[in-house]
């Protein structure tokens, strides 16, 4: 693969990483928007299908009896399934587009179509890695809140104000443990799509590699801790994405509030919301989220690139590769001149009249 124009690949400070991610998003957002929009529309269609198949989610609150357990199970299972499938689609999309993003950042561009075609062969590998990541998340969600759950149960068995305080403290501790498990999962598999798409090796090697890239430290001080740097990067991404999502969700929220009274539990009626107004408003929000989604890809790919530069000297390897490519191209350009000179020398040495030599 030939290298294009020189790209300034070097260790990046956090501010430079944010700036480069924003610059990459501004240049390539329109091209990547189509891929993320298709995946977003698929997730939106699945969500609408679950809501339509679970009547409890659209039943009015006026005169409604307490929900039956048999009706509650399909709704809970459906929403949980939407979460699992949506996360899997996100993994597939990120691992599919990662080679395009990597090529643009390193000066070895790959077309988006070629990246998507190559992703089909990795679909099974990505799916298996996603299933294993869910298993690790499940274990973390069981272990980290365990102490808080135990304290909460102990406080519930005690009588008086002390038992109430202890139970509340246990609930708080269990909630913090669950949040810590989710944060660990996000950081642990932050660069997993890039590793699956850009590096050879088996699935076990990919799991170890993604963990190694977001572990340890790369310098002195707190900012030298890789997990702290990754946490800052992810916080910036989610702050931007959440702010934009809230703003773009306002039209749908207004429609639901005016017609469905969703903030009034006594009079809430989701079935009264006109779908002719709600669906276009939700599609606008989905399109805006799809337009911002490449920003997350840019952040994580740049973080992956920065870790490889700092720990493996990838910038030096790219410079050597670029120098060798330029040397070969210069020799190839000078080859016709050398051939013409050799031809002229042979013509001078050869006799003009072959009959005289005989």
C-alpha cells in the first residue's frame, strides 16, 4: 500500500488529541454519516418493533391496573434485547470503519467501500469477541456491587434509623459498584474494534492486546496513567454526544409532552401521541446522533494510534516506510532516463553499415 502525503504522526497531548479528533470529524463526517445512519435506522426500527409488541409500554395510565407479571416480562426482555443488539451493531460498525479512519490518520488511505467489504470476513470474529465482552461485563456487575448489596440486606433486617441509614448506604455503594463495572467495561474494550480490524492474530490475542493498550502508564504524574487519560477522552466524547442528543431530542420530547403527558404519571397516555408527528421528530434526532457518531470513532482511533506511537515507536516505522517508498519512486522515475542513455551507448558502439563488417 502506497503512502500518500506526509502525515504528522507523533505522541499527542490530550488537547492535541481532542483537536485532531474534531478536525477529522469535520472533514469525514459526511462520508461516514451514511454508514452510521443505516445502523441507527436499524436500531430505531427494532426499538419501534419492541414497543409495538409490548402493549404495556403504550397503555395509558388513567384507570390502569397494576401491571401483570406476564405482561412485564416481554417488555423487559425486549428492551434488554434491544440494548444487546444495538451494542453489537455498534461494534460491527466501528470495526468496519476503523481501517478507513486509520488509513486517513496514518497517510495510507483505504477507501470506505474496501473497508466495508473486508469487514464481512471479520463478522464472526467481532461477534465472538462481543459475546465474551458481555460475559466479562456480567461477571463485573455481579462482583463489584456485591458488598453494597450485602450491606443493604443487613440494613433492611435491622430496625430503627440505624437500619435505614445502613440500607441506604448499601444501595449507594451497590450503585457505585455497578457504575464502576460499566466504566471498567467501556475502558477495557475501548480500542477493541481497532484491534480486531487492524491487527492480525487470534481472538485471545486481541483480548489481551486491547487490555494492554489501555493499561499501565506512559509517563510520570497522574496524566501518565493510561486509564485516566482514556477516562478523560471518553468523558469528553460522551459530554459532547449527550449535549447534542438532548438538544436534538427536544422536538420529540415536546410532542410527547403535549400529546402524551409523559411527565404526568396520573394522566400519561403514550397511545395518544400522533405517530405522524413523533416519528419525523425521532428521525431528526436519530440523524443528528448518526452525524455525531464518527466523533467517537475518531477519538478512539486516535487514542489507539497514540498508544502505539508512545509504546511501539509507530511514528518512526511510518517515517521509514514513507522514506523507502519515496526512494523507490525516485529510482523508478529516473529509470527511463537511464534506459535512454544505455540505448544511446549501444547505438554508438554498434556499426552503422553491417555489410562492411562482414
